[in-house]
């Protein structure tokens, strides 16, 4: 069964052809084009297995990698191994918890997204030049998307509804139009803009058209956040701005981190009547939130209160939590938190491994910065931009779960970080001799 329109099929076939034919450093163009312009509703269903156009184009990418043996340049590092372990544990715990074939199929879809996307990106992104090229492609790709969302904001109609999967009439809350473009929700659309914004800062120090692309990407991503009309993306965007401000205090990051952690513990124990995560609500109020930030804090609170129910393998029943029950799934509540989602689906060990992936990304970024010391300013800015992009995703995880095209950008970011840090710190002779970029950084 399929609900792919004729236009959607033509676009997919053209993008599939580009995926197979383009040079390696440009193969991200069709992948990101499908991600940014085709809603998740365009899909093929085979034996109850859902293959969205996003999944289909990734399949074409993996076929290309195998046919061209591009995977032979991939050297497995610690981040790669952690992601594999996290996926395996998530499959195992979720299947043992639900004990149905549907749950196993669900986890295999999750594994396909995670491992398929991540290792496809790792296979085609070899060095720092490729990382810069990936960011430049994103900067160009999102310009038409921003213009279409501006049209949606002015007309109240979503042009992407032509493909199906998204409503024609744009939602309105408290008099504010909340554009969503091809994404499943306006929050995810805004999250897309907020999480890619930090990537463009590093382009400003690139030669040729770096400044133009940096400004173009920054303005476009900022407008996407604005058009979404959602406080969650605004909070993530604010986290990104704070992350860049911290560049001027980069030599004292550890002091800030420990000071912040101890301050939160002190507030929770001795000052605040509610738990410290309800600061999410107070901060969101400063940004004009309509009260949904309180629900996000409540999700964390309920997860902590019901820790005994999910810590081992996750849980199949959350309807008794003091949250909104999903009409389509009466045994489950609406969980708007990525960490809690993984906790409910796979238990404590799954969450710990997911956090370890994030920790190792930050750790390797820090180690790479220390190795560079006072040299190669532009690469240090690249590392910092990747770290800030990771920070904005973490901030987003407390307000939304990634279930549509956002997963592509998430695994692309992890692959970019893994590639850059591997080139800089991996203790292997062949890596040390590999030029980091064609501009002579070694």
C-alpha cells in the first residue's frame, strides 16, 4: 500500500537518481531535500512496515555506499560503538517489556533510523572539509523552506499539505500563527531551526562565500523558529545563544558547569517549593509561553515519581500518570521529553547509554579543543559550533520527542561530531597522517 502522490514519486525518483550519481561530498543534497520538503505522510506500507520517503532515500544512500565501497573509509570509534550498544539495548529492553511482534517491529524501525542514518553519514563524511560542506549544503537547502514558511505565516495555509501528512490550515494559539511547514508539528519545525542555527556560525570565518552563507543560514534558521510560534524552540534557541556567549569564558567551562549543578541542587533542596525542573516553566513564562512549559516539567516529575515502574525494562502502561492520555493509545500519556520517552520505552540502562553518547560527544569536543590549543581558530570555532548545536538539541529534548524528519538532523549532527573529533584525537598513525582539510590543516 502507498499514499505517495504522483508528484511525490517523481521527486523521489529524481532524488534517488541524484543520490546514486552525485559526487560523495554533494550526496547530502538529495537526502536533505527530502528531509526538508517532503512530509512524513508520504510513505509506502509493506507487510505493516512503514517506509516514509525519508527512509526510502536513506536506503538508496546505503545502497550507494555499498556499491561504491565508501564504507571502507569508515573507522569505528568509541562514539560509534556506544550508539550501536544503545540501539541493541533499546531493542532488547523494549521487546522484553512489551513482548509482542509489533513492539519488535517498532524497535527495528528505530534501529533502521538510528544505525542506517548515522552510519550512512559517517561513511560519506570523511574529514573536516566534508563537515564544512555539509553545513554549507544545509545553509542553502533551508532558504526556500524559510520562504515557504513565510508564505504560510502570511496566508495561514500550509503549501506542504499538497503532499498529505500535514494540515492545510495552519494552527493558531493565543492569536499567534504556528507554522509547521513539512514537519509533523510546529514545535518540531521550530526545533529544526533552533538546532541548526549554531552550525552556521562557524562558516563566518571561512574564505570565499563563508560570510554570506553564515548570515544566510543564521537568518533563515532564526526565521523558522519565529514562524513556528512555539516556546520550546525559543528556549532551545536561547540555549544556543548562551552557548556562544560562553565562548568568551571557555577556559572556565568546568567551573561554570560544577557551579551550575551545585546551584540547582541547592535550589531544589533549600529554596524552591517545587522540584528544580519546574524552572522550565518559569523560564518559558519569560518567553511568553502559554503554560505548556508546566506540562513539560510535569512530565519529568511524573517520570521521577514512577521510577519503580520503568527503571528495569521500561513500562507498557502510563495512563495513570497525571498527564494527558493519548486518544489513539489509551494506555499511554503524551510524553514530550526525549529522555523520558527512552526511559518508558527501554528502561534506565537505555537512558544511561543515550546520555553517555551525548557525554562522549562533549568530551571529545573538549579534548579536541585542548589539542588545538591556540592554533587553527576556525577549526576551534567549528568544534564550538557543533558543541552548541548539541546543547540546543538537549534543550529541545525537554519539550519534544523527535519522531519525524528531525531524527535525520540529529544523527547527522552526531556523525559530524564523531568525524571531526576522530580526525583530531584518535591515536592511530594513519589518522594522524590524514589531512584534516584540503586547506592544509594537519
